[in-house]
């Protein structure tokens, strides 16, 4: 079982897949910058972030801000919304005293890039969430993204395809966590919308930066 510090926060996986360097600043240096995209995402999440707002409607139980984890992969996170619907063929959940079909619903600003399909970064996040829930409750669950722009849920149907990719990414992230080094690669196409650009300084090449630091050191001497 991983130690507490070794767990990977599920909500940071999308930062890694967007740009490993951005994830490095957030996860390894605890830096955080907000930009318009981040703030918009937060507003969408505030609609569901209330851990005490659980409800029961007929055969349906709704749980918001549910903490989940996977000991096997060393992942943890908080799910926006989980629906448990009573069903004789479902998963037995001791805490709820019955059998249930489980649905995860993650809330996102924006819309699907391809109508009817979950976007790449969201798909990886859902894959991690599904793995956690299936490990915790010992049975299958479904995943959906609610895209705020279209005000609709989109079903995630590619769990099997994304599972191997997610495990590969988690292993990469863990290597960086072990070394403690911020990934160096700069992906210029992503920098325009990045909340970490003032920390990362992507226009300043490493070689230039190193030269300047070395010059400053020799000037001081
Ligand atoms: S500015 Fe560019 S290279 Fe730097 S963290 Fe952001 S996306 Fe990555």
C-alpha cells in the first residue's frame, strides 16, 4: 500500500496529460496559478461540491463530493457526483444495505470535441475514478461527463482502451515523483492557455536561462 505522500491526486492527471511540466510545478513544487480556464472550471464544480448534500429519491441515492482511492494504483480523489440506483443485479454495498448500479458523473466546463464522445483528458480522469470505485466497492460502474456548455451528460464507453494508457501515465508520474524533478520538455502549442506560464517562462530556453545564471554567478564572484 502506498504511503500518503505517494498517492497521486486524480484531478492532477489531466494537468500531466496537458503538459507534464505544468503538473510538475503543481504537484512537485506546490505552485498554483489561476487563469480564466481554471476559474471557469471551479465555478462549474461549485455546483456539486457540497459533501453534506446527499439525497435519496425513490430507488436512487445521490452522493456528492465522495472521497475515493485505489491502493493498487496509489490514486485518490473526490468525485463530483455518484448515483447509486437499487438493482438486484447490481453491486452489493454494505454501507447502503443493498445492491446498486453505480454511475459516476464528473462535471466539466466546455463541450465534447467530438459530439457524443468524452474528451481525451476527461476520459483519463474518469478511467482513474472508475478504477477507484470498482476497487472500493468490488464491482462495475459507469462513467459520464456532464459538459456545462451543452448541459448534457456524455457516456464514457472506452474504459477498457483507456485503462492501459492510464496505468502507463501513472507509472511515468510516479517516476517523476520519485526523482522530484520537474519535467523539462516544453510544448509551445499548449503554453498560450497555461496558468503556469509565468513560473515556467517557456520563451526563455533552458540554455539561455542556464547561460544567464552562470553569467550572474561569475559577475558576483
Ligand atoms: S508554459 Fe507551456 S511548457 Fe510551461 S508548463 Fe505551461 S504548457 Fe507546459
